[in-house]
């Protein structure tokens, strides 16, 4: 197992050729010209999403084809070899990474998480990072009893982000199935951390909406998904007053490129508690976000009026967001 003092640190990223995996790969490998720690990045990707005619996110990246939901014996062996030498596993992979994911797709995404997390524990990977989602808490969207900064990482989960406009639900989905897979991953991470936290620790980031490319606030919409990922045959309706409310919510979910990279950088190096945190009954609740081998925080930018509380994010990751989608 690699340690934090290794001269070369191997980072394995699932969904590595997707939007987030590609951004993080470039960022990590670009650091090789700066510091004393050198990084190797292995990108795990489903074979059908590997295009030999498309450039890799970085020339030094290594791609390992593997269907995490149904790995061949050869791919499973190669994945085991990669994880045996890895310092960190970062899990982005999902069968459908958008709010219109079906329950069948959600179940398959759970398969990805369950398989790769157990592999990481068996291979004694030092750190596992799950890219969870703000959609795990999307049920707070229209709850008027919760104002700005009121949704904490230890608040009760409320999966799904339901648009007010029924036509928009048909086009973009309600994120319930999508978020259920993320919540299942969070709970598995908690359980594995309790059992194996002496060797493998887990950090869960409930990330906001980080779009492909420049990721500008001006391109956010009430749909919550890029146009190419909306349900086929369903058109986005003309904006209504409800749509404007939904759009404000999605803008409050925005995660800038700078904050995205800063949060994941910090999660790799974070000093995770190696024993159960003692506290009062509230801190010992079933949804407590810090425990042996486990830390969970909100991970979006500091957007004006957002319900997401970032106090624990700043405390544990040491990253203070200065980006605001309404600025």
C-alpha cells in the first residue's frame, strides 16, 4: 500500500474520461512539474466510452478499460493490480450521471460503487473519495422552513430534486433514483470506514453542479442538465415563474472549476480521524458526518442565498470558496 510519504503517488479515478474525471486528471498531473510528490493517474473507463481518436485529458494519463458493473476476468485482474499500488481511489463513475437516471440505471450505479469500494478495501488503498451529490439533499429545495446555510452534511437525507414545472420533470427528471445510488454509496462508505478505517479511510463530497468546460454560471438552467442529456423527445418548456425558482436553486448548487479542484485536492490529503469521534447525542446521530475513518461535507461554491452550509467544508478541507454564481 502506498503511503503519504511515497515519492510517486498513484491516483485511480473511475469515470476517468468523463467531465469531472478529465478535469481532475489534468489538474493532478499538471502538478508534477511543481512539487516533490509525483503523481501517476490511472483512469478507469467503460470500454464503450474510450475513443482511440480522441486525445486523453493528459498525455501522462493511463487508461484502464473496465465495465465496473460487469468486469471481465482480465479487467478485474488489471483493476486489482492498479489498486494494489494505489494511494487514492476517486469514484465518479455512474451509469447515468444526471437527474433523469432511471431506477435501473441507479441500481447499476450502486453496483459500481459496491464493487470498487470493496476492491479498494481488499487492496488496502489509503484513501477513497466518493463524489456524492447535492441531490441527496434536494428535498429541501422548496421547504420554506429551511433558509440560507441551513442544510448541513449531518442533516436528514431527502433524496431527489423535483422541479416545480411538471414538463421540466419529464425532460430533466427528479433526481430521486440518481440520488438514491449516491446515498447508498455514502452509507457503504460509513460502514466500511468503521470496519477498515485503520487502513482505508473515506471522504465523501456532496458536490454541486460542475458543468463541462468553462462551467460558467450563465449557462446554468432550471433543467439541471446539459441539453444533450435531457430525456429524448421531451422539450424544455418556456420559462415560467416556477422555472425561475428552480433556476435559482440550480444556480445555488453551482460548483466552480476552481472550488471543484480545490476540494478534491484537499480530500486527497485530509487528515481523517482514526477513531470514533466522541460527542453529545446530536453529534452521535445516525447521520453524523465525521466518524472513524470517515468525513462527509457539502461541496459547492459559496453562492448567495444557498441553503448549503459550508462550515464543515471549511473546517475539514481548509478550503474557503470565493466563487458565487450570482456575483
